[in-house]
């Protein structure tokens, strides 16, 4: 399979897993707080990837001559960004609904190309800009613009989008000199787990019995959204640059709305359906147009 197609498939699967996880994240705080939930999900995500790391990459890493300081700093940074972004997103679900959190989260699709272009001077194919506009418009329609109130939860969702934008960019940079996707995904989950313990201890008083009551949601999000999805995200960024990858990842907002409709009975009206089609158009447009261009700006 072509590498770009493989990465595109990984990106779509990542979006499905992240989108479905919003429902589990919302349901998983019936008996525990957001920080306790995150500690559980990151620990499960880490443990899920350990066997794959030992089997596929452990011996290879030992043979690689890699700058250890640079590698460790990048993995620590990724884990920290992941912990902060996930904390903001998880807390936002307390104050606003799944659809709004999912939609405001995908605002990273607007932030990634701006950071890539204006800070890192990365050339971007022109098709990214109309795709971003279409994606943002679709996101606003999904959240029903006429009913939006600037609430605390919505603001946390927007702040988390900045973290996800940085997360996408720094994974893309890390994978260039440390091409071990399983190790990256596993390590960032472990670092995020460590960073999340402190706020859990300070702000929450979890009990083992309460954690067990939300264990199904923790396991679902931990295995699929933290373990598998972050691994697929890393595979995506092996061959797709951050801006077009972020467009595809933004499908998580679409899937979040769909799963919220199917599981939580959050109704999808005609305006929201139009928003879904705008985001789908943005994804397809951003992936097909560069193929016909003479300059390969949007891919590695």
C-alpha cells in the first residue's frame, strides 16, 4: 500500500476512535473526577502499548545511535502537552455537552497551519486554506452558531485545541529523527500519566470502588483512544505533514456528533448535517487537490 494512503487510513481511523471516545469520556465521570479519569486512561494506554514496544521496537532502539537528550526532551514535551490538552478537554465536558467539546476541540485545524507557516516557515499547499475555512464553518454549524454562548466549558475546549495543534506539530518533528511510532505513543502516555497524578491528588479524592464503577469507560478510552489512536496518529504523521493531517483528524468532531446522536440522543438537525458535509468536503479537498499540483507542498 502507498505510504500516503496508509497514513490517510490511519488518520481516518484515529478520528473515528477519538470521536467515539468523547461519549465514553462524558459517561466516565459519573463517579470520578476528570483528573482521575485521565490518570486511568493514560495508564491503560501505556500498558496497552508496552507488549508491542517490547516485541517490535525495543531491540531496534538499542541499536540506534540517537541523541538521548534530544529524544528524552521531545518525549517529555509531548507527554506534557498531551496531559494539559487532555485535562482541559476532559474538564470542559463537565460544563458543556459532547458536541460542543468535540467541535471546539477541532479548532486545532485552524491553528496548525498558522503555526507551521508563520512560526516554522513550512510551505503549505494553497488547498489547505479553503479547506480550513470550510472545516471551521462546518464546525460552527455543527455546534449551532445561533445558540452558542461563551461558556467556561467552551473556552476550555478552545484552549485544548491549542495543545492539540502543538501536539500534532511536535509529533511530526519528533518522528523525523526518532522514527519509532510505538515508542513515541507509549512514552507520551506514560509521561502524561505522571503529570496527571499531581492534580488528581490535589483536587480529587478517588476511591478504588468508584474507579471500578467507571472502569468500562476508562478501558475503552485507554485502549482505543489513548493507546491505539495515538499510535495511529504517529503513523499518520510519518507521511503526512501537520496541516493536511489536522484536516483529516478534524473528522473527530463529525464522529463525536454522530456518536452523541446515536448513544446520548443528541439530535442532528439539518444545520448540523450540513456542517458534517462541509467538514467531509474539507478533508477530501485537502487530500485530492495537491495530487494534481505541480509542487508537492502538502506532503513529505
